[in-house]
C-alpha cells in the first residue's frame, strides 16, 4: 500500500520582530533578516521531512512484515495437490495472491476465456471454497473453483455443424407459424419434439390434456406447439385428438389395448427402460461407473460412457448405485440427465412421483423423499453435509437417486423410495 508523503508546515515570508527586547536591531545585522529566516526554515523543514520519512518507513516495514506473516500462515495451513487442465470462468472472477479471501486481489479472469490450472487445494477452506491455482500468460494466482469449469473450444468441424444447424434454424424460423388454441390428448404414448420436425425429447402418456398455443407446417405435416405442466414442446397433429375428460378407458379396456401398444405386454403404458415424471417419459441406458477413480479423485472409464450417453442422445443413464436398474434388488440406482440442452431431466426436481421400468417392461413407482443441491464433491450447499456415498452408493433399500444440473458445477439431487409395482 502506498502512503502519502508528509506535508511541510506553512512558513510566512516575514515575521514581526520585537526589536525592543533584542540586543541588536535587524538593520544592524550583516546578513538580512529574511535570509537568516529562510535558512532556519530550510533546516527546520529538512528535520521535519527526515522525521516523517523515518516514520513512513517504519509503517511500510510493519505493513510488509504483517502481510508476510499472513502469507506464510496461509501457505502453511493449506494443503495442495496437482491438477492440470484448461479451464474457464463462468463469470468475471477475482484472482488472489493466495488461496484465501483474506489475500490480496491481484487481477481477474474474463468470463469464458481459457486459463491453465496447475494445482488445487485438497480441502475446502473456512469459507467453503476449494481454490485452483491458475496461470494466464506469465501470471499466476488463485481463483475459486466454484466458478471454474473445463474449457471447451469449438472445433472447425463443430463450427461447420453450427453453421448448418444455424441454417436449419433459420429455415425453420422462416416457416409460417400461427397462433392456435384448443385442448388435445393422445390415445397412446407419443413422441414429443423440441421443434416442428425436430428431435424427440421424450414421450407423452395417453389421455393427458395438452393445450395448443401455435401451429405450423413442417416435414409434410401439421405440428402443434403445446404446453403441459409448465413445459412446452411440439407434437404431430396426426398423433393427437380433441381432449375428452372421460376418454380414459376402464382398467379392463386399458389392459387389453395396452398389450397392442406396449412391447412389454404389461397392463400399463410405460415402455421398457424408461423413467416417467410430470407426464414426460425419458428413456435411459444401463451404464454404471464401477470403481474406476484416478489419482485426482475423478471417476474414469464407465462414467465417460454415461456422460457420452446423455451428451449425444436423448437418453438418461445409470451412473452410480446399481449399474443395471432392477426395481427388485433392494438397492439404490443413480440416474443422470441434463437439465436444459438435451433436457432429459428438465423439471425433474419439481416432480413428486417417478415410474421406472426395467428392460422387461416391469414398472415400479417411486415417491420423492428428498430434494437438495450439492457441489461437485457431493456436499450439500444448505448444510455442508457430505452426500457422495448416499448418492452413488447402493445402500438404503429399494430407491432411486436422480441428478441433473442446477447451475454448473452445482447439481440437483432428488431421492425417491419404492412405493409399489404397477401391474
């Protein structure tokens, strides 16, 4: 910290002289009074400046010594480990001299710009932060990992694909879209889409009321944009009909008709390997992660497969717990899916019941027992409790745990316990 220099005291150019009390008059001096006065003032100023300079040096030395002690204490108390990779900040982020909010801010990272990470603190500090040591150019410092994520650079091929996608979107946007109204439903499970003639994002169960808001022509057919329980998607006009409140068939009729609509041959209308909540059905793939964890505590091997499934398809995937969902093994199965993007688990955290089917089509109903948010280490943000083992472990009886993104790297976690098997 810079300190301002001391100010010399003001001295007048002339002072009143009491000649009556003096031995000689000023006029009798060989040197003029003004010259003597200036010489005395100069000596006085030099003495004052010398004193102030000493005091200033003492203050600076004390301040530097204090900072050195603080830095040594921070370095002594913090254990770090190697972490190498390219990251970026999701916000404009402060960079500090040491892994502590008490240390000096020495710069900042611009959001979404690449930065190299070389190490990280092993544990969270008193403020609940794991710190990453970052390097940009020839400068290094420490930044909160809460706002850092792996850097992803768009490749040339992706840029070409983006241009194609952009072109398709433009074509799609140029279609005539008109407002529409009316209540509709389907009489069987149907696919729902992210846009007219777009990609399937799930299925809609039969006899659910959906409200049309827009209408357009695409792919040689008519499409409706509809809303359903705070969600919006597109359906083919040929797949729906006018909603009738009493249209749902009796249990006997449902059992007979469902055999023709469901490959499982069960009395319900839920397809195999699917998770249904809030009237939305999402297919999943049994993957699991096993016990492959590297030296940095990062899950490897099968986890990358699960991530690939949810990144490249519209399916969710098993990750922790039982690698293959059963419904009768008395274990926890941990499912992951996106909230946004491919949106497998969009709105999942607001659901109260879930129906999960196994590969043979047997359907099991689960009721939500808990909902909370965790960080990337599985620690709850509301009370600091570690939940990793609970989330990815197999214990706790017949139950499921569902995970989606809250605000990266934070995650939504929903726990649900077995209620009944649907026949």
